[in-house]
């Protein structure tokens, strides 16, 4: 991490354009996937930036882990070898 990163203050820190973008969405009232376009636009832009056909935005890491397990067909009763240092999202994913 650079000195510039630390100079911005404690994490998380947000740039003015990021704050303005979130404020615009909140003021629009279109704050979910069904009424707004921001999430779908983010998914398209992220997929393009990572050179993938698709991207899926999720609310948190627990949901991301659950989706990954489902995508690989891993379910209840399947064995796994988690790292020695457990993390809450991994434990919560079923």
C-alpha cells in the first residue's frame, strides 16, 4: 500500500464521485435490481473489464460463497477442506 492510500484516512474511505453516485441512486428511489439500472450496468461493465461474458453482483461474501458452491454442485453432505483460520462468511454459506 502506498503512502497516498494511507493519507486518505481510515478505511473505508470514499471519493466524492463515489458519494455522488450513491446519493443519486438513493434520491432516485430506484434502489433495487428491479426498479433501477445501476446494478445491471455495473455487472455489464465489470464483465467487460474482466473480459468475461457475464458478471453477477451480490450483496455480500456469504452469498458469493453460496453461489459458488451451488455452481459447482457442492451441497449438504459433501466434504470440504477449509483453511485452518475460519471466517464467518464461509461458515455461514450452506
